[in-house]
């Protein structure tokens, strides 16, 4: 069987909220007949394997697009995996397998996850606040080095560097947003990772947000 079996997957919405249905669209292309497919959603949930006997004489080329729908119950970062197998045309009828993966970020609503909209990274070097009604709804600072990123409702980001920045003080009891977790309020979301904090706004007209870390501030577009 020629090595042309391919599988692609997209997830929508992504990021998503805990309890919200996520639709995975699977696109399979290549010669042969689909013989087996199974999906794992990254939190222990699976579809199980869809399998059946495929006779060697089946020679059709399939172009398959279908969906899986899944609800993640808790916030986190999940790796979705779709395993596909196919039986090629005669006379060889070789088996071929391919895998498609994607990462889904599931966030907890800000009001249930983070008191007062303020939170810090596990290293405590990044402190952020999301206040949807403020002129600059998203604000994140690092203390070493001192720098500040602020984003408005359009996605426009303003920055400050050095001791003159008003970094604020999250306080000793500030909630920690674990690496691989996210929190959101309205269209605003921040995702915590070992590489920094990434904050975005859905539907922004200027940009989508920023990433802040010890290495600096990067505007996203």
C-alpha cells in the first residue's frame, strides 16, 4: 500500500471551558479501506476501537471526514490522539496505520477558579489579574526582571520595563495557576506553562494577546 494514508484533526472550541462540548473533526485521506479507528481524549476517556473484518477484495479509496464530541469535566491541558488503520488494495492488501494528535486547553471559569481575578505562576515570578470591566482587562507582571504587559479589549498590548513599572503585589495568599492549567473570564484567558504565561482575547481586532516570561514579553498576532 503506498505510504499516502494521512489523518488530520482539529478541535473546536480550543481553548474550551470545563463542561463545554469539544468537537474533534477527523479527516482521513488515502487508498484502501478503513479497518480500525480509536480515539483517546487525554483524560482517560476513549471511544474504544471500531473494527471489523475487511476483505482483501475491497479496493475503494476512502476520503473520510467525521467528528467525535467530548466534554472535559476538569480544567487542564489534554493530548487528544486518533489512531487509524487501513487495509490497502489487492493483491498485497498491506495494513497501514497513522496517528493524528492535537492539544486541547480546558480552562476553569475565572470566578470559580481564582478569587478576585488575581493569580500567580507556580514560580511566583509572574502575577496576573483579569478584570473584564477594566480599561485594560488583562494585566501580567514579572518581578525578575521587572516588566509589565497590559492588554485591552481589542487585543492591543502595552508594555513597561524596569523599576519604573507599577508591578503591583499579589500578596502572600495569591492563588497559584498550575502549569498546564488555564483560567478565563468572558473572552479573556490566561494559560500557565513552564515557558511563561500566555494571555489572549477572543475576537480582538488588533492582536490576540501576549506571552510573558523571564525571557521577556512577546506580542501574539
